[in-house]
């Protein structure tokens, strides 16, 4: 990726925040903090709002399983965190893990740090030892750390920053990737997974990425992204549900399971929640929604059959 490609990828952070803000404002999801990170709100189409709900719901439920079933010293590492509000959601609801680390490009972390510090509703939730660092591009504290870094240099650049801020390889750790690893060349995303494999015994990962590039819709998805200057560099290396989970099993991880967003929405979102969503907006694009949702997938994997991961599963969410 060159610098221009990096800038386009960074723009996806704003796209995701705008979609989440739309879903939150209409009542699809409960995120009172995302609005502080969106300068120009837009109302997304019902199809996008419904997809955002399932994406948010799937990520949040696995994360909360992890926090609730962990010891007091569990860690979360968000790869390419963007404007995600996870720390504030968990802090507000008193379900906070021991430490949360967020990593993204300097341009993103600078904007996020500025938004946090100028907003009293966010700043009031920060721990008292919070300090602004690296010229306003990072935030450091004992339980929340926002650091700048290039994931293509994970082992050589990002890991030393994590270690300097108290990251502990011996503690249960959940890594998160929402449409992040897919933008990296496979050699770079695989290097991240290899580092986790080689250095951590009690690690899990939850990813949300695009799949199925070879059918008609997948090809259209790729073409639309290319028109914006975006390349899903990892998509052809791991194009299916089976391959997205197999990449972890091939590294000797204990378990890996993948489920597409359509299946999640239809089978794992309860009937009461489905009824609630139906009252928010009328949606008649069900065939289009299902086709779109089949091309996105959650993958949850963990390295060893140890707590808390051995009592977590996609089926339970």
C-alpha cells in the first residue's frame, strides 16, 4: 500500500462510523457515544441499518462473553480500531476488562484523541491517569491505551508499543478486527496471526470480514470498492467461510468457527429483537439484504482449550 492507498483505507473508518451513528440514532443499536465521532451524520438505507445492527450485535456479544467469563486480568486489542466506542460502552455499563488497547494509523488516532478530549461526556469516563502522548496522537492510561501504528509493521513497531504500555502476553486476550485484516496483503495479516500463535497461549480473535469474491455479487463488490481506490488484498487468499476458519486451524489453534452475516441475522438474532427491529423501519429489500449479508462473515477462533475461550461460542451469542 502506498500513501494514497492508506488515505483511502483510512476513509473507511469514517464510513463505518457514519453507518453506526445512523443505526444508533434510529434505535437499531444502543451506542450513545458514536455521535461524538461523526461530523456529518447521514441516514443510511434500511438495508444498511439492518446490516449494521447485526455487525454490532455479533461483535458486542462475543466481546461481552469474553469479559464476563474472564479473570480480572483479561485484555482486548482492537486492530484498526477506527472510531469504535467499545471502551466507553464497557465503562458505562461497568463491564470493563483489565486493559483495552486500540491501534490505528496516526491520522485516525489523532482525530479520535481530539474528539475524546473535546467532549465532556467521553472525557468524564476516562481514568484519572489518562495522558495525551505523541503530540496528541495517542492516549495512555492504565486501562485504556490508544496508540498509533502501522499493522504492516506489527511485530517490529506495534508490539513494542503495546509492551511499553503494559500489554501482558500471559493474560487472556481477545483480538478484534472489523474489516481491517482484509485490507492487508496476506503476508502482513498472516504475520500478525503468526506472532499471536508464537507468543500467546491464551488468545482469541474475532474478525468481521468480506468473503465470496468469485460470484457475481462478490465481483460487483470488488469493482465498487476499486472504483473508490480500495483493494481487499486478503480476500482471494481467504475467500470462504471454510478458509477463514482454516487459516487458524492450520496454525494449530484449538478452535475456529465462521458464520456469515445472513445466517447470524436469521438464526442468532432472537425473535423479540427481530420484532423490535421491524418496527423501526419498513424494509422490503430482503433478497438484496440476504445477498449482501452472505458476503460478510464473523470468524471466532482461539489458541488453546482454556478459560474463558473454551466456554465461548458463536452459537451462544
